[in-house]
C-alpha cells in the first residue's frame, strides 16, 4: 500500500492560502500577506553596515576600480575589516564603508563634516586612522590582531559622547 | 598638443575632480555633499584634476564625459586582454558628477596644485606626505582627503 502525504511547507506563511471569500477572510488574508512581506524585508540590526562593507569590497576587488588606477582590495582586508566592524557595532553608530586607491577598505564614522573618523585596513597587522574633531585633527596607526584598538575606542567615544 | 607650457595654477582657479564610480559617493540619504573623501585620495603621490575656469556647465560635463569614456575604453581593453568577458552593454565608468574646489582651498589645506599636460587643462594635486611608512602615509592622506572633501562642492550629473 502506498500512503500519499500532503505537502505542507512550513517556511512560507502563505503556502496554503484559504479559499474563503468573506470580507473577514479577505481582511485576514491581507494581514497575513503584509506580515509575510515584512518578514521578507527583516534583517538584523547590524546587517546593513556588514552588507555595505561587502558591497564596497566586491566593487573594489579588481585593479583600477575607481577609473584612476586604484589597487585591488585583497580578501584579507575584507575579513579584517569585518572583524573590526563586528566588534564596534554594538557600542557606536554604524560607519559607512568604502575603499581607498591604495587597496585598503575604509570605515568612516561621520557625526558632522568637521567631526568624523576614518579607519583604513589593508589586511596587514597595522591599521591607519585619521579624524577631524572641529579644529583639532588626529592621525596615526594602531595594531589590530584580535582586540579592538583602545586608541580608536577613545576617538570614537570622543566623537559621539563628548 | 600645445608647445606653450601651461600657466601655473592661480589661487582663484576652480578645479574639478570627476566622479567616475559610485564608490566615490555616499549611498545614504545624507544632507550636504555626497562626495566621499576617497575621491581625493592620491595614487602614486598625485590626484588628477581639471582646470575648469572659463568652461560653461555644458563644457564641464563634456570634459567629464570625455575622461569617463577614455577610462572606460582603457578598462574594457584591459579586461579583454586578461581574457575576461566584457559585454558591449557593460559600462563600469561613466561621468557621475564632479567635486569642485578652488586651488586656494587645496593650498590652505597644506597641499599644492601643479599643471600637468597633456591632456589640456590637466593638473595634479601634489605634496602628499611620502614618509616610506605605508600606513602612516595612508593616515596622513586620509586627513588631507577629508579636508579637501569638506571644502569641495558636489555638482551632480
């Protein structure tokens, strides 16, 4: 004997729609549809900056990505920048991501045109940073292996919580 | 090609840095300039700009499109030479606007502008720190690039 089982997918809320035709059924169907669509649009709080970083990397993997002979961004720079980003997202506003012609990825925390911090990572042990704090400027390098550089933490704190 | 050497860049001259790629623009809906500082970052110690004084808006756009078309042609050729597919319809670089700032703004930031022709009206932003320490130079360049970006205005396409 062969048993025939009905297929009931569990992933899609609208997989087995009601065929009822009352106005209440229409209303419920519409609410389910909206809920289902909102689930499809949902992403974690930190997904956007991670995705932007991924997009920046994909746009800059080949030489001359800017039309002005820029160097390609290596895979190591992406992994390193993603690691740094994931350590800082819960503490400070999300930065924007881009690349520099030297072949590094950059994160920029922007509070105002005169208050901002840029960090550049090329996959090597040292990162570079520069910031504007009104009329005062900072620039330098810091070591980044596993722990978030303390110097950067203080600059970010100063940028947002002065 | 003119045999007459180009005149030195005067302080009041307007310079344009053409945006050829979306990667030089912020993608959020922020107020103010959409130019990213990386638009002004140097490569091999120079940032290429065009002297646009005396050009109408139409001529400035035409000059930008000419630069973009030349870069696209070069890029297409390079991709095909490497054996990569590059469909006819594909276009990586196109004119997407420009950053404009005065030579005076470059100089008060601590850099300089010098003419470098051909092509006609071409100049370079020079004087970027070159200490030999790659990361220290990158930090210094980012600081200068932020200063330039702050003074530049974005003229969209």
